[in-house]
């Protein structure tokens, strides 16, 4: 006996999945980038493929998760600190999954060359750089995607409105900085 999904629920799931596309794409590209760096370094093709998939898939899932949480209002548009906390946990876990996958594919008994806590601490530090890169890419890709799909996707349409409000807020702040101070009378 399967779970029954109403048309309204399945539509909402599809709308959220469509909103998640930019974050998932960024995660997949990050995995492909890691595989490309490995290829340039002369690493074996199997290792590059494993790294690309084992790093790209968790990053894609986490990126998609961010987009869904953003659409649901958990994250504010352009907010760095909450996203940094998200990736502070997510990025080290993705890297740990990647390390386990590489060890599994190559039949290694040793997954990490350093203690687990050291590995996770280093990955947590690296996560801040990933956060900035992810947010920078997301803020350039997602609005274009959302504008494209908002006509048939109410979740995307609502998120476009939040992006517009954020842009208006930033424009007001910039304009207030440009105004010359008024002289006292």
C-alpha cells in the first residue's frame, strides 16, 4: 500500500522541485569541477568519475535543499550567515561521503589519512569559501530561472516577489547613501 498524494500535494512537490533546479545544478557543477581538477592532475578516470559523482550528488541534494528552504522562507534572500551555517554542516558531510565512496570503489580499508575530527574541521573551514561561491552563483542563476518558470509555478512567482523586494530594499539603501547631508537651518 503506497502513500496517496493528492494532485495539490504533487503539484506543490513539482513546483518546489522546479525551484530547486539552480541549487542542484550548482552542486553538480562543483562535482564536475572536482573531477576536472583531478583529470588535469593526471588522476585515473575511475577516480575522477567517482569524485565527480560522490561529491557532486550530495552537493546537488544540499543545493536543492537550500532552494526549497529559501522558497519556504527558512532562509532570507541574500543572507550569508544562515547559509554559512547550512554549509558548515553540509559541506563536511558531502566531503566525508566522497571520501567513503572513493575508498569503497578502490577497495581501501583506510578512508581518511587524518583523524576524523581533523578532517571535519578542515572541511568546515573550507565550507565558508564554498558558501560564498555557492551564494554568488545562486544569486546570478536562480533569479533568471525563477523568472522563466514563474508563469506556471506559484512557488517560483512568490520567490521572484521576494527577490524584487530585496532588490528594492538594496536600491533604497544605496540611494540613501548617495544623498548629500542636508545643512542645518
